[in-house]
């Protein structure tokens, strides 16, 4: 059980960025303080061979200077899209930076993913931990009110990685925090994820328009559609009927009462599996439809559905 700190690179501003690696049992996870970014997650397969199951870059340059589709980044103030880059809060209209056509995506031109976070290493209940924090000022990317935000990362010897978010705003403001990790349980660079088998305890989903903005109206039932993952199936089984990829909000079945497991992913070749739990009512299921042809870690090349 340990946290190791090492140099990761230097930003154009001159700020030196560190890489923090949490080690627990057979697992290790690395993060850096630029964007509070999750850069790697090493775990064994059924033979005991370890692979990094997170897509990403080997150095800071990939995250700070290259074409980066938010690999492993902490997203804020608002994950996903805000249609028309505007919203109304109370009796006031707010305009946001449009960085996705006419829409606002993942916090704008310089969201939380492109900010330097204060980082503290510690232990929680014996597990290695990191706490990232920053203050987002009133007007940042068009959002009202200053807000203090933090995310605490812990890793257990059983391979449980927990992300706990907290925020203290000084005024009403939209807020939707997440981590934008891209997983490939076969190991990053091992190919496409279409053979991964997924179960989602989600009985409905939100339809979207051509810009992937959810449509008004009630959620759609998944039964009899390409969106039904209530029984485990391969991601690629019905993906063409879903428009060539999933990038939709799925509503978790049952009442919202504490943290509960809602998803399981299994990769047959390595026998690796992952369970995901939350105390929130819905989850965005995304299959890497817009990953550019980009050089990743080592000799890895990432493409659509990697």
C-alpha cells in the first residue's frame, strides 16, 4: 500500500506536473494533477499477467498539447453537452463557450480537464489515496458563482477504485462532475471493445438528436431495442442498429437509495471484469465512437471503438 510521486512533464506555463501512482495488492492506478487525470490502471488477467486497461498517453504532452479526447480527465463544471451553449437559472440567461458546434461540451474551451489541481497524497482506512482540489471562479467559462471542488481517489487491494466528489458553491450553478476514463479490459492497444460483454441494470434511456442532445419527453423503454443490456450481451451485437455507437444516458432501474451496482463489463479473452456502482439516477454509456486515430501509450494506436 503506497503512493509514489514522480515527474511527468512541464506545461508551457512552466508549471511542473507530477505523476502519482497508487499501489494496492495486485493493482496500481496513476494520476496526474493536470486535469486531475487518471492516466493508467494496471490489473492482472486470469493468468496473473498485468495490463494497463486505460487508454491514454505516455507523457504530459499528449494530454496538454495533442488531440486529446478527454482521456481520463476530470470533467467540469458540466459533463456532457449543454444544447445551444446557454441555460436559464432563475430569471437570468447565461451564455457558455461553444466548443462542440453550437453546443457546450465538458465544461467548455478550458474546463476542469485543462486546469491545474492542487494534489495531496494520504491514506484512507489503510488504502492509498489522493485528493485533488481547485477553486473555480465566478464567470469561469460563463458559469455563475465561485465554487470549491474536490475529488478523492482511493484504491483497495481488492481492485476497488473509488471516486468521491464534493463541491461547495457560493451561488446556484449547474454542476455535473465525472471522470472521462476510456476502458479496454483486454488491455489498452489490444484492439476494439466490441467483444466486451455488458450488463446494464437500466430499463430505459434518453433519445438524442443529431447533436447528441437528449430530446424532451419521457425516457424510452429498452425492451426490444438495441439499447437493451438488461441481460449481458456483446457491445457490438446491436451497435449498428444503435447508429454505429452508444453515447446515451441510461436510467438506472429501481429507487435511488444509496450506492448500488448497476453495471458489469466482462472481457472474455482475459477474463477481466469490472463492476460499476453509483448513488446517482443515470449513467452515460459511451463506446468510444469519436476516438481519433491517435498514438497512445507505447506502440499503441487508438481508433474508433478502441
